[in-house]
C-alpha cells in the first residue's frame, strides 16, 4: 500500500470537474456499486464510511471521513478524510490517500457539474450563503465551467464575508449584510451547517439554480420547504439525499415528498433528465458520493508516485 | 496516523479471547454501534467495509477486508485486511493496522468464547471440517479455554488433513477420510467455504456444540438445514447472520426461520441466554463482527508503538 499525502495543490478544477462529471454519468447509467454512506455517531461528531466501485474505470475503494463541529476550537479541522483504493481483481489495498482537501475539491466539482447543466447559459451572478472552505471550492470549481459576472457573499459573521470577497480576484465580488441580498443572483450556493432553513422561497427569482451543499446529515436544512415545493430538485443519490440531504427534513415532516424529486444529477449529465423550462427554479441537493471520491483518487494515483507504507516501517514493541 | 504491521506474533490467545469476550458482552448489552458489514462485489471476489464503535472502551474504527478465492493461484492470500482506528472525540484517524492475521485470531477467539460457554465442561474431542488457517486459529483459541482430549481432522484433500494433524502437538490429533468420522466429537468446527451443506444432521450426537465459521456471505452453507432445525442456534449478530451467516440459505429457502434463532453469543456471555439442556445441540453461527476487530486492534495499539505514516513520506510527482 502506498501513502499519498495531500495532492490537492497538484490538481486543477478543469480536470477534476471532467472526472467528476464522468462518474456522475456512470452513476446515472446505473453502472456503479455504491451503498449509502454509513454513519457512526459520537457525542462530539460522527464518522462516515463510503465504499464504492466503478467497474468501467476498474476502480474500487472506500472513503473514511469524520465531521466534528467542535474541532476548530481545538485547532483541528472539522472534517478529515482518507481514501483507500482496492484492486478489484485481487482485493489488494493499493493506496492510502489523504483526502481532506480532495473532499473539498470533489464536492466543489459536483457543484460545477450541476451549474454547467442546470444554471442559465450566460454570465452569472453567483450568490454565496456561507463563506468557508466549501464556498471557495464551489466558486473555483464553477469558475472552470461558467462565466462569472459577479459574486455576492453572505456569512453569519460579516467579517468572514468581507475577507472572502476581498480575497476573490477573478471577478467582481462583494459582501452583503443580509441573506436576501445574496439571493438576488442567477446561481445560489449554500454551504452552511444550518439546521434551520435560512433561504426563504420568496427571495428566489424564477430561473435561479441553487447548489444546496450544506445539508449532509439527518436534521440539516438550508432551504425553506416551500422553496423545494416550488422547484425542480435534482439529488446526487436518492437514498443518501432522502436520508441526509437538503430534502431529508421536509420529507420527514411531510412538507415534501420523495416522489417529487426530479431526478439525479447523473441522469441530467446523460441527458435523461433536464430542467423543464428557463423559468424553473432548479436545486442540486448534494450529499457527496463515494464515487466522487474514487474519481479524484484516481487522478492522484495516476499523477503522483506516493510511497510504500511498509518500507522502512518497523513495529517497535515498547520497552518492557 | 501510525502504521502497525502484522502484530499477531506478539499477541496470545488468552488475552485476545478475554478482549473478544468483553466486546461480545458489550454487544449483548446493546452498547455498541455496528451497522451490518457492507459488501462491494467484483467478478473475482468482494470487499467488505465494517465500521463500529464501542463507547465504553472509547474505541471506534473500520475494518476493510477482501475475499478473493482465486488469489492463492496467483500467490496472494484470499483474505487481506486493514483496520483504521478513529479517535471518537476528534475524528482523527490514529492507526492503520495490518489486520490479515489479526482477522484469523479474532475469529478464532469468537469460536473459543462460544466453546467456553456452549460446549460441554469436560475434556473435549474436537472435530475439524476444514484444515486451513481458520481451523488452526479456532483450535489454538479453543485450547486456551477448554481441555482438549483429541483432535479429528477432515479436509477435502486428505494430505492437508494429514499435515494439519501431524503438525498439531498439544493433544493427540488424527486425520480421517470421511466428514462423518470428524463429526463423532463433542465440539465440531466447520471452516470451509462450502455452498453445499457438508454436515448431515444424523451424524451429530446430542450435546454436541458446533462452531459454524465458514459461511460468511450470501449463498454459503456448511450444515444441513435439518441440523439447524434440530439445534439451538446462537448467532454473533442477527442482521449479519440472516444476511450472510450459516442460517442465510435455510432462511431464504424457508427451511429455517429467523424467529427460531436462540439468541446471540453476546447474550450468552452476559447470562441472558444459554443452552437449554446438556443434550441440546448448540450451534454458534459466526459471521465476524467489526467490534471483534476493534477489540484486537486495541491490544495492538496498546502493545506496540507503530510508526507515523507521514514522517519521511514525500509525495513524488513523476518526471514529466
């Protein structure tokens, strides 16, 4: 088994977006094995185990990733991830990959694929609700697929939105004081860990596309249920979205029904589903797929050499 | 994250059996989180992902293990495993443990716990059907808990049984030509990958205890369904056993019913369940629990020092 430390700096969004789009297509065709991610919960957080295989790419493996919201107070990242790749023919575990930053990239890339297929085809005003690492990943990934006219950023802490807007150089960017202002856009990206809906339906114009990224566990919700009811919702994966995506709370409460989901992003990519009209509001409900992790891991092991873990490693019994 | 190469040589069955018995007790009390193992299948085999946590031991993690029956023809083990341990408080992945040989030990130890509680309390004649690595693990683990009077070994290839019996020195051991002869025992241990029942009900005497170890995937079965119907079956875990244990085929065919399962080994360990009489035939249906892997991993990280994986590891981009 070879170890690959963080390789995100060697990867670019154009190549990652292509790889992610390919696996969404395979997912849309039903050509992957991907059981819903499994949660183990702790008082302080959880960890998720995400096994999958993509036969057409001769790829298999599992991502292991935690979410501990209190970690930053102790100087640790909230989310830390590794991917183990497995040779389908022999079962040998070939690679252990530091996947913390790769997880940000592959999630950003899914948002870019959704924007490419579901947002309007024109220079876009992008609204960001949330200004953390995933907001940055979404914006950079989308910039590789779409023309961006302007970026409008809201954060719970105004100084974070200011910092984000100030740091973004590729297009005009400004911070705003209210969520409603950020919703005055063509493409809205929500990346908060909220458990209370932040986005009110009345703030969203016809034709808007929304990447709903933040909700990835039961109980999380960023969009008012009435907005889902008005929109065409495309999920990354039915089972995962119903369990832990943006739709999970409204489905549990009865405010939304799983039968109303318009399709998966994979089905959109392969042309089986699409937005019904230019005026429709579309939502991409992202929970994060294990096949996305395999896709980005493949780039890493093809690009990098890694290092044998066993080599030079001796097990040292402690002194008696 | 520290890497721990194979530490099985530093572990003894008395200590492993104690640790395994403890986690079966916690499982019996309902004090663990352990979703059923997840299977990803390939043309040549499969891999299984097994996450779990044991709050009382502050232990969490996941085992990743393959089963590729054709591997030995290519000079590779059929089964290869690693365990990743996770700090429940922070989600940090603390240890990557080579768990191939540990998997043999923790499975053997489960058989020893079952024998301790369910086999007769006297010097035992042990029948082995199957003479591979797991037969050896079972025998050595059981020898730490029970007096062994004699060992009778059958294998599909007689020379393997001869070799096994010749190599075992702790008690008298002999190989036999027929499965029926091996069944003339107090404690029968079956460790074959059979998909056809090998053990006929009429060969088993009242009072016999059977460790049914081989069946660990849908379609596998070692014992005639009529034998299950006659016996008191204790599973390691209901969901896993019904999906992939010795009972999976008879339940699917209707020859056995899940309601007839007598209990779990954990319930036996904590005294909530037991064999009903000295004459009852008891069966331990082992599928292998993720909490067993955590238990043996804990011994490894307490005993050994391992080595930081990141240290001295540089990611090398290949020459352009």
